[in-house]
C-alpha cells in the first residue's frame, strides 16, 4: 500500500476522501489556500503543495513522496478536515469540544481507545487539542481546533518515525492562520448514517429527513434543533409531509410506507406497500392519497387515511426511484432505472406519457404550474420537459456525476439539483427557446454524495441531504 492510500485510510476508516504530504520545521508562510467553496483558508510555506477534495485538503512538502510505501525522511503530510467532513467521520458525537472530537476520531482511526488523553492548548487564541496517534507507517499527530462552528477543524499529520516533532512548529503556524466560515446557513446533524431524503413542512418551519440509520428526524428550521427522531423498520429512502403538516410519511426498505404524527411521533398508519424497497413517497395536494414507488417496478396509490389500495401504475421495467404529484393532483410522474420518466392519470392509472432518457433516471419534479417536468439522470444531466407533450425543452449540464434529486422553486424561476459529485447546483434564467439555463450557481460544502434537495415553501431556503450524514440549509437566490 502506498503512503497516500495509508494516510487516507488512516483518516477515513470507513473510506472516503483523498491524500497528499507536508515539509520541515518552522518556515515562512508565504502562500495562501482558499477552498473552492470559500469557507476555509490558511497560509502555508512556499514549495508546499495543496490538494483539495470534498471537505478536506492535504498539504505537503513533497507530492512525489506519497507514492512511497512509508513516509521518507524529510517529508510530512497533513490532512486538514473541515467541520462538515469531521461530522461525517465522528457521527453524532456528544462532546463536540476539541478534546471530545479528538478522542472520538482517534478511536475510529486506530480502532481502539487512545493510550493517552489529548493535551489542551491554545492556538491563535482558540481552544485546541493535541493527541499523538499510534500508526504502523510512522509518527502521527492529531489536532482539533475550535473555529467557532459546531465542530472543530481537524488536522492529522504523518511523518517518518522520530521526525514529526521537527515539523510541528510549522503545522501549528499553519493552524494559527486557519479561518473558517461555512457557506451554508445551518447544518442539521444527528443522523448517524447516510441521509437519503429531505422535505420541508408546508409552513416552512420544519424539515424532515430520512436516513440509513433507521430514523426519520424532524428539525426546527429557525434554530436547527432536532424535534423528533422517529424509529423506522429499515433504511429510509423517502419522506413527505402531508399538506396539513400534521403528518409525515416515510418510504422504508422493508417494503412499508409508514405515516407518523409529525408532532408527537406516534404511528398513524402502516401500509405494506411494495415487494422490496420503497424508494419514494408523495402526498396528493389535497392529502387524501399517497403515492409510493419501489424496486418492484410499480407505482401505487393509497388512501392516505385508511391505507386502502386505490390503483397500481404498471409499465416501468425497472426500479422506480422517484414519484411526485402534479400541483392539481390529476397526474403522477415517476422516474425509473428503465431510462424513462412516465406520466400517469392519478385516478385511473392510465399512462399519459413515456419520456426516454439515455441513462437511469433518479429524480423527477413538476413545476409549480404543472406545465414542466424536470428530471435528473445518471448521465449527470438535468433535463426540462413539456409535461403535456414530453418535448425536451432544456438540457442543463454542470454536474460531474449522477443527479439524484431535482426540485423547482415555488415561483418556478429556479431549479435545484443534487449529485454524487457532492454539489448542489441552482439553475436560473431558464431559456427554454434556447434549451438552456443562462446562469447556474454551485453550492459546495457537502463531504459526500448529495441524495436529496428541496426548496422551502417561501423559496428562501434550500435543504440538501447527503451521505456525509448531514442536512444543510442554504440561502436561495433572490
């Protein structure tokens, strides 16, 4: 195993991120790095190199040395981890101080409790913790630095045995220059696994999220406080608020759709909905019906009060990843791994349209007036369609990986999309005559795949859910 892989494996036992190394004793910090999302900056010595990945950077004095099996003499490497990526590593840690995070992360990295307690210190007037780590490729040192966020910035440095101390003054000098200001409005943390789904309540005061940690969680938008954690029977792939806001529905991998009281967390209704995973769920605009889709190739419509089956929408030839109602409730649209988006009569189950794509389709949404559809596909393209004719109106390119989720703003002027490239993109100034959007803005901050996005009912906020275990709230364009 090359040193680069060893460093990455060291800091992500569960796997993610990337790597690269650092240089010797206290050197003048003449260069400056600013992360692509603008949230993190620091100074470093001339001749050192920086590599950036989602939520992390690696600073090194010798890039080529990373190809060695162990750190060569005279080389040091430091992985600098932003708070959001720290959160994805330590999960829902109770003690979020530098000492608490250092202990939690050290235990994950070394798979055992650290032999010594972290040393408390102050770096540029900010609380910090320092903890030596035992690793088999050399010496390692973990720092956690309070930057005024809900979690610290973490720095993990590695060098050959007996050499790390000569680089520590430079590492501390770099940390003295760290500035951090997250680009999002709030980070909602509490899930302990991937977050697959997100939805705003109709009044915009709450957000619901669903996760592989077997919970639906409900959050207060104004404070970021977790209001409820509702235990589920499986991974949660989809969530939806009822139009009244009084209930929330969850799509589960045990084949069930469950409806819960959104205030008390009491179970209201359980529907044995699909043979296999339920992948998406949506209430009709009047709240009388509930649509669900699954990996059994079906879309089903249920009575939202009794759970009685109403109609099965049959025609897809693969898993159905996303289902939505039109704003008037007359149609249902679905997106599938069979390379199609299909539009159905919500009452009869008759198929009205089948729209072909060049790859699996992960997501679909109606515009607020019901005239357009937007879809997201595994080819990384966001497409806008005429919802009545199926005519392709625009192809929006910018994502570099699968597009997992799409949504229109309440006024129809914006589209938001989330992708496996860890970004959220906002598209506006849609020019359907030119089959394009003239402007786009990329929101960077998630440390892993973005699985779901949603606009608040007033259009002022965007929520995004990610495999990094977080839900982020962003200010939407105005």
